[in-house]
C-alpha cells in the first residue's frame, strides 16, 4: 500500500507540474491545504476518494488518470529504452532531441 501512495503522489506532482501549478495553487483549486498537497505528493497522506475527486477536477483529468503509473519506471529501466530509441534516430532528429533535452534540463 505504501508503494501505491508514493506512485500516486508522484503522478499528482507530475500532473500538477504539467498544468504549471504550484502546490499552493493546486491546493486552492482543490479546496485543500497546501501542506496536505505536499504530504500527498510525498506519499505520506492517506487520501480519500473525495480528495481524489477534488484533485482530479483541479487538474482537469479523470480520476483514473491519477492511477496511470506506467510512466513511473526507474532510471535503470529507462536508460536502455532511451538509448535504444536514440540508436535508430537520424542526425536531424538527434539534433532536435538534444535541443529539447538541453532546454528541459537547464
């Protein structure tokens, strides 16, 4: 159960960032405390269905999307997949990928 809370918290954090919201902004939109949002994102809070509904509404996603953990693979699993994709890329695509990665990691 603890792993599910951690994955759920990471997913909410990811969706919050995609929506360009701070924890406080999400809290305000969901009508919950900012401290509680932090606890949820760290996997420390026992979250109710009502709160899940408020958060999904605030993030403009279905509740089921909060439980889409497929993107949460670890670095050791992810790096070979990235390398495999890069192996097949042409020079123009590699240059574009480099610019995108560089802008993200600044």
